[in-house]
């Protein structure tokens, strides 16, 4: 059974940082790209960042320079380091196993002004 478990969300003030983690089990982690997505109330889910199996990274324009995605294939884990958080970053954040379309349950990030 494939499981993606996110953690690290919370309530922070604007300008602060959070680090999200996503632990993957039940599948071969190293062969798939991994993505972080977010969904704010009343909005569609959007891609925030992606990292390929080889480590190439891409980011949404509105987080570029503030967020960093990374992975450790030996730990079956992907992280999203979020710096200089802004109220518009408030959303539920999901990790996604791109190869077979598996999703985590999401973790809430709330940024107060």
C-alpha cells in the first residue's frame, strides 16, 4: 500500500519559515519525480515545486527564490523549505508521487500578516 505522509505545517507570521516533509512508503521512491502542490480555499490546486528522480528542480514563479524542494532517496523523503512566507502562501500543501499519481493527505500552512 502506497502512503505519502506530510508533516511540518503550522501557523506562522509573515516573513517566517517552515519546512514541510513528505515520507513515502510502499513504492519505489527513487524512480519518480515528486511534486509539492497547494490549494487555497476557493482556488484550484496548483503546482508549487517539482523535483525529478535525478534532482532537477522547477518552481512556480510566485515561490521562486523563496522555496526550495529537495529529496533524499535513501530516506524516501521529499522536503519543501519555505522562507519569507507571505499570507498568500496560506493553503493546504500536498505532496505528490508523479509516476503513479499518488497524493498525501495534506498539511495546513497558515501565514498571518
